[in-house]
């Protein structure tokens, strides 16, 4: 996990010029910043961040940094809690505590009920959608970091998407990221026939080379030099 530092000087937020990279186990230049010697102390601190961008940064990396339309990072919760995805939960907790089971589901937002397209766009609110990539003119290898964008650009993605290949079809947002390649084989076989089995109306042809570790070949990792880390395509 990389850590880019956000500084505040007077009323101005700055993106730190240095980022800690776990791949290097050291500090390095933050992507998008010049590696040349800063002209003065002000430039050495980092680049100014406009109000819209800093709100988005805190919105994805903290919980409740903006409440009732007001940006208030000093009272935010570090990291992502349930409310980061499900929204305010006070009414939900009250419904459970009072035994009002008919209100339990109605009192909280459930991303699981979204359509395939909306589901991927929902995750893309932080992990980047095609609209984000177009707006920021990110192209090429750097877009590997933006999985919702890459998913919607994949050969498997249709006009209305496919519930079997949304982000949550392979990743459980309530559990730590699974990194073992073999753990995804069962996910692959929901769409593809197993080796030696014929394709069908619901299953695409299976791999003729191997019966396990599908992602090691079909979803290889590539390094993005600027961030000193590898990402799955």
C-alpha cells in the first residue's frame, strides 16, 4: 500500500511531493510531480489541491469527511467503515435495536441491489470509471489502477454488463483482498466451462491448457513504473 501525504498550510491543502512506496520500502517522488530540485521551500512541500479534488480524495480514503454537504475532514473517520458504502446507518441500527425488522433493509442503502452497470459505476466512484479516465486524460498502462474502467473495456463486457463479472462477483468488499491465484478459479468457472467440458448457452469455452490458476495467465500483472507497483489487468 502506498501512502501519499496531504498537507495543510494555512487554508490550502497540498499533495505531498513525496510518497512512501511499499515496493521500494522507501520514499519516492509522488506520481505527477517533478523529480527536479524544487525552486523553493513552497515547491518542496507539494502541489496545491483545489477544493473539489481534495473533497474527492478524503471521500475515498476516509468515512464521513463530508456530512450534510459540508466538508469537515477533522471529524472524519480514518479509513473506510460500513457507512462509506452503505451511507448513514443510525436509522438502520435503531431499526435492528427496536426489533422493527420491516424497516431494517429499508433504512440502509444496499449496493447489492444495483444493476451490473450501476454496480461497477458505484465501485468506480472511488476506483475510477471510464468517465473519470476521459476527464483526467489518463491513458495506457496507468489505467491498470482503475479496475472498473478496465472491466468495462474488457471483451466480456456487454452494453448492459453481466452480473457474473461485476467487481463484487470476484471480490468480497467485507473481507481483505484475496491474493492467491487459485482462489479465483471457482469465479472463472461461473462463466467458463471447466477443462474438457463443452461450452453451453451459459458457459463460454474452457481453457485447453490448464485447469487451475486461471488468472496467472489470463489476468497477468504489469508494473506501473510511476507507482512502483504491479496491478492485475
